[in-house]
């Protein structure tokens, strides 16, 4: 039903599409209310980051033993977040997305952290190889087994 301008004034509807107006009695000011569904409000709260640095200096994701560098390495290889969770079922998908987002926002710091971790891992590997030479290990293990037989 289309109302003329005059009939809209009489019915209290001054705008098309069911917008109700009412005069405040202060000149030409009007309040317009729309017939829209009530929208729910969304409370924005700050949640703690699911990244935790342990005393050994290793950053772990969520309440797991999975390290930040493990998640970021998979991400940099092109592995989707959902597949990272498939690979490491103790992880929560939201925590993986957070870790990736943290990396994207703090790329330089995280890259420096990962580089330092790789350096430490290489030093540990070299020390282990120096102390326990892998050369001839198969022969030593076979000889030890033959002694016990």
C-alpha cells in the first residue's frame, strides 16, 4: 500500500518502508525508529595468548608440547591450519590460527627466535655426534648383540 504524503502525516508515518516518526515538539526535529530485528551485542574481551615460554626458553602453543617453531615451519611450508591440527592432535585450531597471526604480526622477532633455536639445535647435534659418533654404529650394535647371544 502506498501512502500519499498527506495520509502519511495523519498515520504518523512520514517515511516510506514503515519507518515511524514522531515529533518532539521542538521545531522540526523528529525521531526515526526502524522496524529492524533486535541485534545481539558482542562483547569483545581480551583472552590470554595461547603461547607460553617455558623455563628452557622454548615457546609452546596452547597447553601442549608442540613448539611455536614447529607450527610456523609447517605454515611456511604451506600446510593449512586444519592440517597442522591433524598432524598434532593436541593442538586446538584456534591456537594454531593465533600462533600464525602472532607470527605475521611479529615476523622479525619470531624469525630471530627461530634462527636462535636452529643455532642451538645445531650445536647440540654437533656435540652429540662428537660424543657418540654415528660412524660404524651399525657394526657396534651388531657386535654388542652377538656378544649377548
